[in-house]
């Protein structure tokens, strides 16, 4: 009988042979960039909040790296069937927690999004996103396998429930992201373009309705349309900081974003990259996210099952679109949404749930055809 440590070594060796190293490498590079940027932005953020330890934020983020890496490796080792189970559990758990937020969450700037877990603030909407992708992919693939199965109706109902809970918080940014990912999944699954146009039209109508009946959303839209508005302060500072960074960045010279922006270490970390390290560094960040998405779409096109195809594309789109929104806000190309840059921004919830998404993605893209044929029951 083999010794336990030999079995563990064999499992890790098999994982390393079968895991997609391009996806893994891009995530690792983004994690490293996140630590570098937090070393630049963290001290100013700590000083603003009266925290004595100047490296409080990079140290906490580094501490989150260990469970994040464990999640990526552990989840990526499971079979596609088990990956589906993990996604279902994550989605149900997130939905139940979000339904209780009005009762258990504290009001922060007019929103109830966070659950205090004894010193760790958890945002269940972050867990909702990868869970929704897996569940929706399952329903859409079952519909393709069995036309009589009401997969689209079930997936649409779950989408409406999820977005309703996000709007109630309110968190319009996450609702918009979920809608965009949902449309990508519909397109990848091969359904009529009319469905996608219908979803887009409904989302546009909901946005118009929200503008007239939600002060929170209306303020965000007005701030975006009027660059001089008070609510646009952080975005103005972000654009100015990126412009001042030039091609090579300010380095250790005078900086704007770290000292003036309250969210420089979270939502506007891309502005820190632009000012501190310049245009070429920002291009590197964008190229890494683009490489991640393109690799995911390539793996989706080669997937052996309808479920894997839609889920891989959805998870890749989730990471890519969130990065697109965050960077777009920093450049004032999109209204401010309060969304982190995956793997780069400070935040335990964001990092751990992004790691879950990557773990699921790697589990579905591993080169283990014999395991899939034996254990997978999806179409």
C-alpha cells in the first residue's frame, strides 16, 4: 500500500500535468501585480484610516493569498461533476445569505452588502456570481440535451431572483455584470439572438426605470454625465492620476491617487498602476486579463460537453467583464460602480471568490478525458 505522502505527491503531479498552465500563469501574474500595487497604495490608505501599521493592507492581502491558492488548487482537482456540485452549493448559499442581508447586514453608505464574520467582512454577492454561472450553464446544457426540459425558464427565473436581490441592496454594478455574463452564456449556448436582444432590452428598461425611481442610480448616472459633479470626485482624480503617470510612471515622485482617493487600494487600484508605473504597466495588466479571457474562450470552444462549454465561457467572461468595468470606471468610460479589479484590488471576498471561479474554470479545462468519460453525466 502506498504511503499517504506519496499519494499526495502523485495527485499534485497529475494535477500539474493536466491543469491549464496559461490560465494559471495569468492568474499568478495578476496576483503578484496586486501585491506590488498594494505595497504602493496600502500605506496611504492605512494612514487615512488611522491604522498604525503602514503595511496593514498588503499584509492582510498576502494572508488571503494562502487560502486563495488553496481554493484554486483544491477546486481545480475535482471532476466536472463535482465542480457543478460546488457551484450549486455556492449559488444556493449566496442566495440564502443575500435574502437575509436586510436583517443581518449593517448599512454602509446607503447599502447593505456585507456580513460581518468576526473581523472578516464577507460580500455574498461575490460568491453568487460564479455559482450562478455554473447553475445557469447546467440549465442551458440540459435544455440542449433534452428539449422538453424547461432549462431556459429555470435559468431565467434564477437570474431574475439574483438580480432582484442585488438591486435591493442596492448593487447595480453587480446586477449589470451578472446581466452581461448571462447574455454571453446565452450566445455561447447557441440560442437565438432574439433572446439576447430581449434580455438587453429588458435590462435597458430596468435601467431607465431605476434612473427615475432610485436616487442612488440617478446620482451615479448624473455624476458620469457631468464631470464636474461632486459625486465624480474619485473618477476625476483617477483620470488625472493616470494621465500624470505618463509612459513610465511617477515612481517615487509626487503622487495624487494614493493620497487623495479613499478607494485607491480597492476600486481604483488601476489608477495607482497608471500613476505609479505608467502606461506600459497598465497595458500589461490589460493584456493579462485579455489573455485570460481569450484562453478561456479557446478552451470553451474545445470543451467535450455542452455544460463545460457554457460554464467555461461564462467564468472567463465573468473575470474579463469585471476587469473591463473596473478599468472603464477608472478611465471615466463607465459610471462608477464600486467594483474591484479581480486578483489585484484589496479585498478578501473578492480574492477568495475569484479564486473559486478560477478553480472551477481549471477543473473544467483539465486534460482528463478518461475521468470525464467515466464520471461526467452531462451532455
